[in-house]
């Protein structure tokens, strides 16, 4: 058995730590989005595969017998490529997806289907918006330059952002509720924009928003094709153990 873990999340990291305590042969894959990703207790490969075809070639060339897609719920392209490549090569695939956050009684959420919906949902009158969606997609918000934006990136931005009133905070999660409360209070944030990432590493801002009674624009996850999905690392380990018994 040789396992490819498509990683880049706290769940993938937890899985890697457990697999590293076994005799399983596994390799951890990063896209290479960040400058200094967290070290892994497994061999690591970094960078794209070259689409679904490239991934299929990688699976064959590297003798991968099982794929665990533990990427982020919004890493839709990677997950769709994994489905296609595993089907093309008959390599078994399991996907580790944490449950989405659900709105609580005191949450003031405005749920939108995508990034464009999030821009539309922002008010016209000037506000202070905590735009906690990272570095890849903030440009959509140049459509509403009247707001003051507080952004959070993993790495230093290269050059000034085309958002006239913006501040970039450089920090990598997991984040804490107290930390995000301080951030939002100190900047008088009165709107939050987030993806429905699920998990514990990114939920601090929605708990802080609840305590501050601030509206949260919640971007829903992309729809994904049917696949074998589990929500916990233990279920992935049980699947791998079952597959091992089958002599895979
Ligand atoms: C490169 C690996 C761990 C895992 C850390 C999780 C938790 C903290 C919360 C906010 C939201 C955001 C962002 C976020 C979180 C965890 C987890 C998670 C959100 C690292 C990592 C990689 C990435 C890529 C990065 C994206 C960006 C998204 C920042 C490592 C730290 C906003 C997602 O600069 C860039 O290009 C960054 C790109 C994809 C989304 C975007 O569009 O900008 N994650 N994040 C992975 C790779 O190369 O394959 O550097 O160690 C992993 C983590 N990010 O325990 O150490 O598991 O979700 N990541 C979002 O939720 O919207 C931050 O600020 O509140
Ligand atoms: P994406 O848009 O779904 O993928 C775009 C391309 O990036 C893929 O087609 C693939 O390139 C490459 N890629 C993505 N993840 C990869 C991986 N783990 N290993 C090797 N190549 C990968 O991906 P994304 O949303 O930018 O996410 C990139 C990474 O950041 C993933 O590891 C993901 O788990 C992590 N992450 C993302 C988010 C988020 O909000 N999207 C949040 C936290 C962590 P090729 O087509 O060339 O193979």
C-alpha cells in the first residue's frame, strides 16, 4: 500500500501525525501556496500535478495505491481532479471533509452562494469589513471601495492592494476567539466575510462576531460530485486498515 495525502489543512496534519506512527508508506502533498508550510512527519511533495491527467500520471508513476483527499472544502478543483484521476486509474479515493459550521441562535449570518454574492451582500454605506478569506480572492471586493477592509494573509502581501482603505494582518491560524475579538474590537469591525470552512482553525472569527453581535456574510461551499466522504481521521484510518486487510 502506498498512500497519497492531498493536504494543506489541520485535518490533513492530524492524519499525517497518526500515519507517521504506523508502518504505512505515505506521502503528503502541498500545493505550494505558502512560503513556509508546516513541517510534516511524512515525506512531502509540493506543487500542482498538472491537472487531472497529471495527477493520474503521478499515481501510476509513483505506484500510489490509495488517495486521501484531505484538502480544504473550498479546494474544489483539486478535489474534482482527484475524483477524475482516481476513476481513470482505479485507485481507491477517500475524502476527509469536516462538517460545515451551522448557524446558532445568536448568530447573525447572511448566507451567500459564492464570492460575488458576498460582495453584493455588503451594505452600500461605508463599513469596516473583516475580509477573512485570504490572499487569492480579495480582488472581487474592489467593487465596493467605500469600505475599510481588514484582511488576513498567511504571507506578506507583494505590493499595495487595490483597496484604497485596507490593512493586511499577516498571520497563520489556527486562530483563537480572544485573539479575533481583540482584532475586531481594536479596529471597530462591523462586518465579517468568511467561507464556511468548518473545523476549529478558522471559526474564531464567527464566535467573536456572535459575541459582538456583528453580521457575518457566510460563503457556502462549492457543490461537489458524489464521492466516499468521512468526517474524522479515525474513519480514514479504519478505511486504510480495511483496505490493508483486503491486501491492497
Ligand atoms: C498552504 C499550510 C495547521 C493548518 C492550518 C484549516 C485551518 C489555519 C483557517 C482567517 C481564515 C483561509 C486560508 C485558512 C485557514 C488553517 C490551516 C487554514 C483561512 C495553510 C497552509 C496553506 C494554506 C493555503 C491558504 C490559502 C487561503 C487559505 C488562509 C501551511 C496555512 C483564508 C481559508 O496566500 C495564499 O495563497 C493562501 C491561500 C488557500 C485561501 C485563499 O484563497 O487565500 N489557506 N493555508 C497549503 C498548500 O500549499 O497546499 O502553510 O502550513 C493551512 C491552514 N489554513 O493546523 O497548521 O485547516 O482550515 N487558510 C478560509 O478558511 O477561507 C484563514 O484568516 O480567519
Ligand atoms: P484548488 O483551487 O482546489 O486547486 C488549484 C490547483 O492547485 C489544483 O488543480 C492543483 O494543481 C493545485 N493543488 C491544490 N491543492 C493541492 C495539493 N494539496 N497538492 C498539490 N497540488 C494542489 O486549491 P486551493 O483552494 O488553492 O488550495 C490550495 C491548498 O491550500 C490545498 O492544499 C488546500 O487544502 C489548502 N487550503 C485551501 C483553503 C481554501 O480556502 N481554498 C483553505 C485552507 C487550506 P494542478 O491542477 O496543477 O494539479
